[in-house]
C-alpha cells in the first residue's frame, strides 16, 4: 500500500506536492469516490481519476541528455520542430526537468517522475546548476560582485553562488565565464549577465548536482543509475 499522492506522482503527471493540492481540493477520485484525505493509501491497482482523467502507473525512467543547439526543450512543438523528447528512445511519457533555450547546449535531465523533477528544480534544495558562458566584453570584479549580491528577476532576487572567469580574449573583446546558480528562471543566466551589461554569445550547462557530460557527445544520452536517482532524492531538504 502506498499513499495516494505518491501513486499520482509516479504516473508522471505532477509532483507529489501538486498531487497533495489536488487531493485536498477534491479533484481526485479512487474507484469513483472523491478522496480529500492526504493519508489515504491505495495499492495502485485502483481506478484513479485526476481532474477528470484516468491515470496509468508507468515505470519510472530517468535520462541524462547532452542537449544540442537548435532543439526545443519541450515535449512537443506547435511549429513541428524537433524536441529533446524526440531524441530519447522510449515509450514512457517523459518530459524535461527545467528548460534550456533553443540555442543553449549541455546537461538536461528527462524523466516521468514528478518528485524527482521537483527536487531538482526547487531552489530551496540549493542544487548547483553550473554554466559556461561566452560573453561579449570582459567581466570585471564589480560586475562579478553584483551578480553574487543579487539581481531582481520577475520580482525575486536571484544570486550567483560562484562566478569565475575562465578565459579572456582581449583582441576579440570576449571572455569565458563559469557561473553557478540554484534557481531556474526563464533565460536566467542570459538575463543576469544582461543586467550587468553583457551579451551572452554562447551558453552551455556543464553540470546539475552530480550530473556532468562525461562520455556523452552532443545529442547522446544515457539512463541514470539507481544510485544516481537515490542521490537526487537525498538532495531534498525536509
């Protein structure tokens, strides 16, 4: 027997927290009966309905992809462009954890496990997201300090936990900068650099938590190991 919200999350349609909201709002039925109590346990063999739709329990799958440039980070695209999901050979209803821009490359995780995705995306868990950015112009100490002190985006203050200049090209007036953040707002890294006066010419995500790209060429992917999945669950702050 498992808690109802865990079964809903295991179906891949939402995180456990969102499932709990739906239960308390009376949006979940088990064998036709509305359930509003969070402690309710089920076997998973019942007919479970969420927001009027029956859910099916899928085996959980987890993938690490080296996202290429020019691929949409979505499950489908209304313009018919290729998405990151198209690159993974599976029949499961997986989806990307967070987003990378069309022209951004690097580490991207995909899964059908809502809890796993929520742990990685929630800023309270302070999971490192490390990017390498090529900037037009050369970053100075005062601008690095500004990024670390915090910048307002969408009504919130976001900060870089680390900023390190990796390479400077004085002739071309460019530099390579490694920046580590914990949030995952839309276009966050580009917008942070723009706020201190720099255009990002290229952007790659090098790491999320323990996940890096060793052995994966652009467009290649691999399944996560059970140990790696357990490590992600250990990131959650209670």
